[in-house]
C-alpha cells in the first residue's frame, strides 16, 4: 500500500463538520479511497470529483465508508454518479461499508442494490 498525495481535508467555516478523503494505491490498478466525516451538500461535489479522478487512473476503486458519520442525499448522489461513471468506463467501484449511518442512508433510499459491496479493504487488494 502506498499513500498518494490525493488527500483532501475540509472543515466548514461555521461548523465542526469535517470531510477527510485519503487515497492509497494497492498496485495492480486498485486504489482505496477512505472517506471520514460528514458528507453534506457542501462537500459532496468534492467527493464526486475525487472519486472520478481515481476512476480515471485505476481500474478498481474501493470506497471505504466506515468512517462516515453523516451521508446526505447529495453524498448519495456523488456515490451513485461515480458508480455510473465506473460502469460506463468499464471500471469497478466497490464499497466497504460498516458505518451504520451510511448503511441506513443506502437502505432507506433503495440505492444499496445499485452498488457492489465487499467486506473489507484487504479483500479488494488481493491479486
């Protein structure tokens, strides 16, 4: 695993809401994006851009949502659009999601069935 310089941290001016995005290269065309914090309407476009940038350079992008404390409809849309981009470009977008909050949002909206889930990050990095 190699951490790449594509780290983004953002704190809202009027709140303590924080989004932290980190990317690690697992070789063989696999990148893992760790999402930590709150994904609201202000930061969802950044998440979408970040995921698209990773899908352009990697054939498999794993999104680790375990650290997500809030996932708005805008955040769900960012994930959905990244997944649609992956499908169009013959890439794989895989989600690791043990966050109760993120799972609830995916279930409540019926989007869970639109994504491919894996149990953990190491299983996605296997050759």
